[in-house]
């Protein structure tokens, strides 16, 4: 583990994130709230400022700032397409992943009817559940659930053949749990969806910052993520397979474009935010090696994944050694993101997070994190949910030591 930590260019990485210079209560701030939104790389901030400082404009104008805006959007699309192994005309931007998913659900629902079926999971963030439940209610469809085992914190896939049927129109699954970090076997689920001709919708919001995501390897028809989770601005992103995208019937204004990908992007987009996407993606590539951008992404993510997992292992081992701490995580052999959910006996998650901030300047979060179904099933939602600590490539071993020390001191005061 030590070799892994020493080989990562942490000092160079941290120089790229201005927010890391912040202090709180006289101490340098430790951001372990990445699952809720990462800090933003400076190059992304610079691009946002540059776009606005040079004069923003709406699209389809005959003047320079309008043409430059169109070029900025095109470059952002191509960057996202390269990131996931897609085509640029399959990339859609919007306010956030939730808003885009509701729009896609409404568009798809126009072609569904009573008796059709949808599949969602108990492990997912509700942004990949409720848009589908809403359209199912509107259209009189049947909803089937992939259950989560409360002990293993993994999806129960043994009954996959019974849950995904010829009547299934769409299967919605998260690539990784934003609450407990479990990485799901999406290719296995997608293969079954493909057998029956169902659409595979994959929520990759939590996964994208942590490991290499290949749209085609997953078997996803619809891939969803958010740039603010991977070091960029607050922009939602959908990657929609071209054939599916062409068949969509979105709700839109009459004069709005009919062609891909514009037909799903209602109104004027957040152009300055979109300008910040390409630099965020380039930051990941800058950590890798290879002749092509895809090769750089793959090797960059391998470096990130190895580094983050080494830090996460240290955190998990330390927490497991504290009797008062209950960890919520899958078995060691199950792949996980560096996202650690836990509780401390005798103190509420909210109080723990407040004390960690006030006493140690360590920022961790509490709640159900919109993984409400899982929290309900585990019986913890009524008393505060989890404490969640999540890692990013700008976190250091010294910060993990401060986190561990803070938790140990809080526990000591309860004894």
C-alpha cells in the first residue's frame, strides 16, 4: 500500500485544486465529501471564466461569440464521448442528471402502455428510480424490483430471469452505490435486458470519478453522469445510444431542433458550465499515458483507482478496529468505490459530522444520500442514516490520519 501511495503524484494533483487551500477553525480543510460533489480543478474554473469574459452568446448567430459558443459545446461533447467510448452526437447536457432522466423518461413513456414493465433496484440513488416510477404510474405499467441483500449489500441476481421478462421495456441500475460503494455487475444485468429487447439505463454518476467506464463494455443504452462529481461544473450528462436517441419523442418547443443531440436539450444551456467540462476530462487524461485519449483515460483511472483504494483500505481497517463503529460495506471480494458508510453507537450521524468539522476541519456528510430504499431496508433512516466519507484523488494519507484521529477522539468521549 505504501508504494502505491508514494507513486501517486499527489503534490502535483493538489496544486490543481484551489479549494484545498481553504482553512476552517484554524486548520486546513479536509474534503471527504466527494460523493456529494468533488472539488473543481482550476483549469475548469479558468475555462468558465474565459468563456464569460470573452463574451457569451446564444447559438446560431453569425457573429464570433455565437460561433465560439457552438465550438465550445462541440468540444465538450467530444470530450465526454471520448471518456465513455461513444459518439459526440450521443451526448446530451442538462441542468443535472435527475432533470435529464425525468425528460428521457417522459419521452420514452410516450411509447409505453399499460401492462409494460420496468425494472429498478433497491440499491440505487432515487434519481435512477423515481423518474421511472413516475412514468410507470402515468402509463399504468408494472414495476419490478431487483432486491438488495441487507447483509451483503449486493443486488440479488439469482432471480434475474423472472424479474426481466419479455414485457420489460427498461432496466435501470446504478453502476456503483453512492451510499455504500458497491459496484454492481451491470454487464450481467445488461445481457439479460438485451435478450428481451429492453433498454438498459445505467446511473454512472458515482462511478465515473473513480474508475474507467466503457459504455459498450457495460452494455448501456443510456448512461447518466454529472460533471460536478468528476472535478467539473454543475452540469448533468446523458449518453444515449444513437438508435435509441433517434426514436425518442421528447417534449419540446415547436421551433426547437429535431436532430441529435439538440432535440433533447430544451432552452438555452449553461454555456459557461459546459465550457468547464473539457478541462475536467483532460485532468483525468493528464494522469495517464498512451497514444490515444482513450488509453490515457484508462491508465489515468487505473492510477486513480489504485491510489484511492489504498487510502480507503487504511480507513476501513481503522474503523473496523473501533468496537463502537458499524461499517456498511460489501464483502472484501466485492469491488467497491472508495466510499465508506458507517455509524457510531451512542451518537447521531449529524452530531458526528458537526464535530468532525468543528473540531478537526474534516468534512464528512450524513443522511440517506437519496439511497432512501436501502436506508429504509437497513432500518437506519429514522435516526439519521449514515456517516459517509468518500475519497478523491486530491486526498492525502495525512488527511486520512486526521479523519481516523477525529473519529477515535469522538468515540473516546462516549466511553
